[in-house]
C-alpha cells in the first residue's frame, strides 16, 4: 500500500530539530553548552534549531551528547516491506 507524505523534507527536518531542541531544553542545556558537550559548533546548533539543516555527523554527535544515540542507531531497522518483491529481493 502506498503511504502518502504530507510534509516536505524541509518540514520533517525542522520538526526533528524542534524535538531535539525540546530535549536539550528539558535537560537544562544551553546551545553553547551543547556545543561544548557535542563538539558541534554553536553556529551549527543554532542553524539546526532554526532551519533543520545539519550534517548527519553533527546530528549523531548531538544525539550522543543528549544520550539519545540509540534512536539513531536503530533508525531504519524495522521498516516494513511494501511488497512481496522486496521480500524476495532481500533474500537473494
């Protein structure tokens, strides 16, 4: 079955950035302190939280600093099959 996506990639990125910022704030960590903890520049953190734009490496560093690395580690693990052809191709 086809799944419809109602968000653009940019909207999904920004929603992710908002969730990360919410966790950071909940833990009482400033952007500057997050920069120190993660090794990601303060400017990159600020841009990420404003626009959703960040490299995967920087996102991984931030997730690790927040204690959320498992969320990334397990990303795309339990993706359901969309057809029997996918099952067959995977087993070949």
